[in-house]
C-alpha cells in the first residue's frame, strides 16, 4: 500500500502542473476581442483572445482560441506557422531552431475539422500550452518559441492586421 501511495505521489509530481482545460489556466479570463480569418472570402477560423488582464500584454498570460470552419491538416498548419515565423523574423532563428520548433508543433497539433477548437495559452518566461476542447495536447517550455508562435497573430508585421486589431479590441 505504501508503495502504491509513493507511486501516486511520484506520478503527481512528474506530471507538469498543468490544467485539464485552458480555462483552468486562466480562470478569470475575459474575451478581449475576436474576429475571423478569411482567405479568398472563405472563413477559415474564428479567433478569440482571452486574458485576465484587461489590456493585452506579452508580459501577462493569455489564451488564443481558434474555432475552425474548415478542415486543415496538421502538416499544413505546421508548415504555414513555420513560414510565418520566418517571414516575420527573417534570419533571426537558425534552421536548427526552426526544425526543433517544427517537431514541437507536429507533437502538439492534430488535423482539424470544421467545428474543432485549438487553444494556445501563452505563459510569459515559461512557454506555452496547447489544448483542444477536451485535454492538454502539449506543454512546450520554450519562451522563445512561444513569442515567435504567437507573433503570427500579434506582431505588428502579421499578415492580417485587421484580425490583430479585432483580437486586441481595437477594431472600429
């Protein structure tokens, strides 16, 4: 019996102190803004930014919720993310670092279908966690990756500044 208790304690300590859902990470989060990503008039996903801080800041945790209106393969999602990081940051990240991040994203993401939801939680100076509606998909403890990944939506050089403004609650 003592052996079983010790094993339970070990397992509890070995598992990251992460939540079952993203809402457990940010229980007081409120939506700051939302908008749709469209491509040639096709709605790809609806994005919603959540934060416990009333003003968006890369110094505070936040969650980016994406609800898909189209099917997208994991490969397409990962390749597009890497391409966007390269476009935004140029040569700032080495090929080796980008390859490592690509592997992390392949581990974190799955194919998505219409109605599926992915939520990324940004944790300053720690990294990020990714969830679907039911569970934690990945805990990536790389603060630089987290900054680069979420820059796809929140950097001033994002491809869709209109969506960025909507997420930040700045759209008119």
